[in-house]
C-alpha cells in the first residue's frame, strides 16, 4: 500500500496537534509520513498518490504563512490522479465571514491542478456566515474550531479518518 503524505502548516501549534492526532488515528508511521511545510521541499508533495493537507485560516481569511509562501510553487506539482483530503482550523465565531477560507483556497488551487478532493465534511453543527471552503453545501474537508468547539475535535477526527480511509481505499 502507498503511504499517505500528511502536510500541515501551523502558526500557534493547534494545526500541528490536529495533524499529529490524524496521524495517530490513521495508524502512525506505517501508513503516514508527517511533514511541517515550514521544513519541506514543495516537490515532496508530488511523491505521494494520497495526500492530506492541513492549514489554519489566519487573520481575515488568509493562508497560514508557510502555506502562503508555498502557494505559487504548488503550480510545479502534477496533482493529476492524486487523492487529496483537507483539514483546517479556524474560529467560526470571531471570523464568521471567512471561517475555514484557507482550506478552501488550497483546495481550489490543488483541484485546478488536477487533484481529486476527498473527505468532504458536513456543515451541520457549525455557526458561521461565509466560507470559501464550502462547495455544494459541504466543507471541502474536516473543519475544526479549537477556539469554540474543542470538545468536538477528537470525535470529528475519528469520524473523518474513518471516512477518508474508505475514500483512499485503505
């Protein structure tokens, strides 16, 4: 079985902790390679058939700084035929008009480069106004809010991981 590449950017450490929890829920080192995008060559993304991309929404609907620095370089990667799952951290109360925008920005870019999005997640149970991460009534990936719903994070991770395992075919 091909390994999954899990790539995350983090500002405060929340997204790193989430990435580590997803890594463990998937089965750890035997299944997943974990990368902080601050320390990775962008071409490493191209080495994986299955990818998980994690990014918090920063400020008012912006990419986390490490992802922002790599954004244009994503054009160098051939994502055709690759399955990609996304997760994001955001604040649905404080930033209700751009909740999870960073996840949506990355998904839109990578999809335009041929990536196949998996792991869509229901918007039910969230309270926000707008999001670039919502397509056809669902989030393009796992939406987490450590500021307002941290008590739901573990349950959401386990449910989503079961879903993406099936969609990755593992």
